[in-house]
């Protein structure tokens, strides 16, 4: 079984996305992990879809 590239991890203050391949945090800190983002991370984890979701939630935070 292969290791997932992106995973949501709980951190103090919310959730962040960990990139296993790049071995670094990817994206912003979220107080609540959005359901559709979590579903994508637990599903196919398409980098294009994850990036689009992150852009959408980043715009909502402004």
C-alpha cells in the first residue's frame, strides 16, 4: 500500500495539510477542515483539485 501524498493533520489552532513527498506543510492553517477538502485528501488527492479548493477557502478568509 502506498503512502498518501497529502494528508490533513491536526495542529494547535486547527488543521494543516502535510505533503509527504515534499516533507513540508502545504497551504494555510484552517480552524476547521472543510468537508470537501478533507474528502479530496482522503480520496484521489488530485493536486489540481486540492489547489482549487485551497484558493477558494483562502479567498473566503479575506
